[in-house]
């Protein structure tokens, strides 16, 4: 019984870790894109 709990918690930990890495990558990509678009908008407004 304890083995089932350990395997389930380890699996959940791995899934959450991978999800956090993927989310961080998406956030970083979106932030870089928004910074680039702000630079373009700033240049076009001059």
C-alpha cells in the first residue's frame, strides 16, 4: 500500500515539475515577444 502512495506522489511530482518548466518557457517566450513589440511600437511612434 505504501508503494502505491510513493509511486503516485513521485509521478505527480514529475508531472508538476514538467508542467512548471513548460509554463516558464511559454512565459519567457511571450515576455520576449512583448518586449520586441514594445520596441517596434516605440520606434514607430517617433
